[in-house]
């Protein structure tokens, strides 16, 4: 199964949603980044730069999203290599 960057982002936003304080702001910020990039590594790099610039609560929300996103990307990579779902 192949996942687009946008699909991965949406899956992760739903997973992380209970832990994010400002979900609407976070979703808007993430959507803007997705529109600028096409690769996962580019997305992570831009997101890390946004985290550095963000205010305290928003920084935490973006870090939570990034943690979930990196975990999901690892799981997808593992699934592709082993054929098993994690």
C-alpha cells in the first residue's frame, strides 16, 4: 500500500488530535507545509523550522504532531519491508 504525504499527515493528525491543544491552528500550519513540499524528509525539515519559530503551546502541539508523524513513517517503512502491519 502506498501513502501520499497528505494521507500520512491526515492519519497522524487524527491519531494525535487528543493531545494537541490548538488542533485548528496546527492543522492549518501543517496543511501549509504540505502544499510547499513533496517529500517526507522535506516536510520534516520544514516542520522542525516551524517548531523553532512557534510560541510555547503551539511549539508543543507541533512537536507532538512530529513525534506521531515520525512514528507513523517508521511503521509504514517497516510494513513495506516486512509485509506486516504494525
